[in-house]
C-alpha cells in the first residue's frame, strides 16, 4: 500500500541531502555496553575504509525498537544498519524488509559462527542479519554466601532447590536478597525469563491450533512459584527490575542468586565493574518438570534494511563489526572479558579468552543446547524459546508481562492476572486472523 | 463590551480573512489531513507488520476497541490523572502564590527556584524522579524514609498512579504558580486594606477578595493544563510503561501500545478518533465554561 | 513591631523551605552529575570529591553540541515561524472580531488535545514522501503547527486588552499602516509577543515525541540525546545525571533570565 500525497508543502520544500566525498551510512544501535564499545572502536573501521563515514544513532532498547519498526515497516529509509534481535530477523526477512546476506567474503569465515545463533537469524536458509553478540541464560550465585550457609551447588539445580537456597541466604538486614529475577514488564524483560520458567514447568504459549494456554496449570504453577519466590526472597521493587537493574544489584553484592543472560558474565567477572568478581559462581539455569526450554537463546545482530541506499558500504561495516578481527581488537583494547560473546567458535577456542573468562565453556554449552525449534514439553507451532516467533508476540508479550508484574506487586491475584492475560491474548490472536 | 464590527472593516487595508488566513488554513490542514487519514485508516484493516492483510474493515476496529476491557480503565486513568494534577496544581499554586507574594528575604531567587521545574523536559524529570528520587534502593526518598526508621516505599509498584501524579504535578505546579502570581500582582491593595480595617481576618480576605480576583487566572490554568494533561505520555513511558497491570495506562498510552507495539494502524486510528471525540466533549463543556469566564 | 518581624521571618523561612523542596530534584541531578558512579548510588551525601569524568565520558559517546544546536535551531525557528503566522491572525481576531472568532479560537485549541501517537504513522508516511524525515525543517514545521493554537490564543488575549483608543487616535492623525505598526503597535505588544515566544521556545525544546520519531542522525535534538543515556547497562546514574544536566541547562538558564519578561505577558488574559 503505497501512499502519495500531493501537498503544497512538498513543492515548497527543496530538500537535498548533503553531498560528500565519502559515503555516509547511518547505524542505529542500542545503548548496551558492547555497542558503546563498538562505537568507540569504529574509528579503526573509518581509518581502514576512508570512503565510508559512520553516523551513529544510539537509543535505549524500547525507543530503538519502536523507531526501527516504524521506519522499516513504512520503508522510511532512515537507517543503513539496524541492530535487531533473533525475534525480528526472520519476521522482517519474511516480509522482504531486510537485505539477504549471502555471498559473504571468504575471510569472514561464516562457518565459524555458532550454528544455533546464525540459524536464528536466517529465513529459508539464508542469513538476514549477522550476530554481534549472543546469549543464553544461566544462574549466577555468590560462592561466599553459599559457603557460609553450607550449601553445595548441584550440577543441574532445580527450582525447588533454588527456593530452598534463597531462603537460607536471604538477608534483608544486610541488603542481600536471596534471589534477583526480572520483574520489569516487557516481552524482552520479565517475559523472557517467565517464558523459560513456564517452559521448564511444562507449559507453552500456544497449542497447535494457536490457542493460548496462559490459564493452564503449568503457567499457573510457574507464575505462582515466581511471584512467591520474589515476594519472599527478592529485592525491594522487584517489579521494576529488568536486566540492567539486576546487573547493577548483583554486581554491588545485593543478590545471592540471579538467573539471567549469559552476557552478564563478562561484566560480573570484570573487577572494574563488579564488587563480586572474586566470589562469582556459575550454574546452568534451573529446571523443574522438564529441561526443555529452561534457558533462552538471543542475539543482537546487525542487519541491512531493504530500503537502505548504501547497501554495499553497510555490508562492509557489518562484516567488520561481527568479524573475528573485531573480536580480537576488543580483546586487545578493552580486555578479553569485554569481547562480544556467543557468536564464534574461534572466540571459545582462543586461549586468551579461556584464561580471562572461566565461564566460557558454560556459556558455549548453554548456547549450543538451546533449541528454539523444540523448546516446549508438548509440541508448539512456533519457534523461539523465550518468545513465540510471530509478529503479534511483541504486543502479546508486553500485555502479559504487565499482568504478571501486577500479580507480582499484589495488584491482582495470579489467577486473575493469568485469566486477564489469556483473554487479552485470545483477542489479539483472533484479531490477527489465526482462527478462521 | 465592544460593539461587533462589520466584516468590511480593515486593519491597514487588509481584511480579517487575509490576516487570519494563513494560521487558520495551516491549522485546518494540520487538523484535517491527519484527521481524515485517521478516520480513513480507522475503517481499514491495516497492520504494518502484516503487509498482505489490507482492505475495508467497516466498524470492526471500533468494535474491537470498545470491547477492549483496557479502554475503560484507560479512560478512568486519564480522568484520574488530569483531575488529581489539576487539584494539586490549582490549590497548591494558589497557596504558593499567596506565600510568594509576601515580602521576604531573597524573594526573587526563591521564586526562580520554584518555577524551575517548568523548564525541565518531561523525559528528564521522569528519569530524575525514577532513578534519583523514587528508586527503592538508591533514591533520596528511600534514604529519608530509612532516617526515620521507616520501610522505604516502592513507589512505582505500590503507588504507581500516585507516583505519576507527583511527577506531573511537580512539573505543572510552577506553571500554575507563575500565572497566579502574575494575577495576584494586580490585586487591589486598597481593597485588601479596607477589608482589614473592617476587621476581616487573613482567611476571609483570602476567600472573599483574593480568590474571586484569581477566578479568571485559575480558569486559564485549568484550561491550558487540561490541554497538556490529556496527552501525558513521556512520564508514563519512562517510569511505569503503563503498569503494573493497567494501573497507569491512560488513553494516550493505550493508543501508543496499539499503534507502536501492535503496529495496528487501523485500531490505533480508531483510538485516535475516540480520543478526538473525547477531547471535543471536554472542550465543549470545560473550555466553553472557562472561555465564558474570560470574556466578561 | 517585633511580632510582625517574627511573622515575616516565618513566612520567609516557609517560602524558602518550599522553594528548596521543589527545586531539590534538579539540584540533586546536577550534583549527581559530578559524582563518580559508585558515589552516585551510595547513601546520599553532600560531601564528595567532584569529578568531571561523567561529563567527559558522555561527551565521548555523543557530541552534545550538535544535538544542542539542533534544539536551538528547531525551537527558535518554529517559534519565529509561529509568531509570523499568528500575529496577523490574533491581531485581526482581537480588533475585528466576527461571530466566528470565538469558535475558531476554541477549535484551534481543541486540535491540541489529539494524542500525537494516534497520527504518527500517517505523519511518518507524509514526511517520508516529502523528504522531511530527519530534517530540521520538518521538525520546525511540526512544532510550528503544534504550538500555533496556544500562540494565537495568547496573543489574542493580549491584543484584546490593549487600549484601543490610542490606535484609533493614531489613525485619526493620519498615521500610515507601517507607522501604526512600528510606532504604536510594536511597543505596546512587545511584552506579549516576547512572553508568547518564550513559552513557545520552552514547549518546543521539551517536546519528546515527534523529535524522537521523526529524526535519526542529522536533525536529532537534545530529547533524542537523552534517549541514548536512559536505562543503559551497568551503573549509569552519574552519566545520566550529567547528560540530563547538559540537556536542560540551556533552557533552564534561558528561563531564569527571561522569567520576568515571561511573567509580564504570560497572563492569557487572566489579568484585567
């Protein structure tokens, strides 16, 4: 649906873009640490590519996502490189909004990319985005507190054990919460975590007829457990804590345990940023009924919108920013714990990285074991561990996330929250035409 | 009262039409082009994420909108937010205007400090309140509570609407104060003196002289604030994202969810049309009342 | 006498306490910007060794001056444009009112109540097709239209209270249109125009929806600058405070310097 307007305004405005010798490409990215480092190191790219100029648009995640979706869905053409995730890549590719990234240069070593990660960014076998960093989820804990309480970490913790441990190390007097978990509503915030919890309790988002199952027993068990756990042993204000807030809490020593993204490991292990670097323990994400889908798979990746006018230059940039050489550059300039994790085999075979990051194998295993195509106990029609890969999920996840946050703060009972969420989801799915 | 002038009169040879023309035409376009598009889209199936699914939808979008349980909550929240902020800013603004009208040491500087929040962009004030003031662990308010041995309040989860009202009122109180203070300066001192002579206490002076004098100014404050408060968005987006649950979802935020999370342009447009209708109802009732107040 | 002195002292004290409480969030933000990240989240304290680290780091990540310049151009540009369109309209409404004048004014104001989110997609498409996305001109146009109703109304109420007799007298004396405007109208209306303009500048400077959604890299003003520092990873309180301080400093100082001027005309016809 193409709209054109004959407005007098259009005639009045003589718009000309700035002509320059070098080609300018606009890179839109999220304000996470790894991207801030990329921006800082991009001087090296501009030096080796004097004919390409970089313009940066750095925004917080929510704003960025909204901004990019508006632009790409309307073919606004404002950006040449977009930072998107595992959720967006296949959906946008299907709509023809992204440029396929085949014919990558040989020295890019495409085979070196971790398979589950690049598969998640592909559509019909073709990659549409290149992974900048990737993550699964795992558990962090404080070795010192565990030792003091006489707890021994198991090889594969269960959620019941976790509750038991949380009760032992919870110490509000000294500002230590037994466990920190995401509570801030959002499909990429509390729902990313809650989905994995539901998965391991044997639940799923939709049955094979695309009917939501949010009022099922598995959901009920999982969310009741989550609400009680956080209310009993969680930090204050848990319902406004997302990944960043929990990272800050844990790194200051305010949490005994934390189940979240593996990408936090490098930050927690860096003594400059974290007060608990020397007391940090790792474990796989806990399980309950089934190990399936107990930890997620996500990557932040760089893609080129179909509406870009500088596709070649943009491709130059994204192959640089996701290359082996870039990882080495970060390792040398910023320290090896700061390299963008989870994208390449070679990162994990690198001696320097292994020495600097004792969690490396853990992360690699978690990423390898995450299977977005088979993440629920009963079969499901969607791909994705912590999300359902359909365009409607963004709003469904956000609405359900709000309801669960309301259950967490006690504004609603779990029953009420889940039945509201179920109804809202049914409405959305019906409106999207899933039931004919 | 002015006698109505005939349309044939001119100012500097220009007829009213020529003078008002540009403003009225531009505003008309600004109003009518988006409005027409909004109404048009509200009758279409049009979702940016589903390029294939288009076509005439009739009143389907409206049907979905009006059966959305969130809509009524959002309308109620909108009214609550507007109502509370108006009460706080008008009452607070009047009292502060009386106070800052008095002579005291460093009055000029104190006034400047008090009106400062009005210059702060809403995003920044929301961020400052969220991270520096109301944060349950590091916030100043939590620290103050701990000084008194009280349990720190977890503002955005336990008192979400109150928190939003505080933030918004903090921004608009200075505006009310600014206008009311100006109005206060034209208060007839002789009249006050005369009343005092007749034995009126400060309270009766306030209620029988000051308040009636401020009537017009208060109407103006209500009207201007109303225009901005009906569309409060940044404060909610930054702090609670409309939650927990729907506790702080107002109409503007609900439309945002539909428009920019669902990318359901059809539904968002229907929401926009409803908001316009709502705004006009408010305009008819309130603005007319206020405007009448201003005319005499 | 003593009693009245004491009363005055109490009033002054109360006023100062209230002023301080209301100003405190801004004061605290400025202070936090000069702390280290660890000091920023420690228990509140007025005693710390100030550092410019946060400012330096913030400046390294995004060039403040580019954003600030965009803000200046856009808010002043739109204000001037809005005044140019609004002055004739308000003037004629005030001096030659017709039966439709009041209706027109009310209608103008009601256009302000439409939530901008509802029309984002239509406007975005419009801007894409006219090449206005990410241009300062585009934002100037949007802000002009956004503030026009308020500007027209403020000017209208101000003009309406002007002593009409002077104008009439001037015309009798055979003053030309130009003379009428330059010697009579301008001096009389300047306070009203100035304060209207000031308010329009402030509203444009602080607008955060259109500026975020219609710009990317070239025309992004300070509201977009803030969006790149809100809720990032790790410890960010000091950096956020530093960025916020820089984003509001120009308009805050501007507001302080012009507040007297603003008050003089910011009456919306509320003062007779």
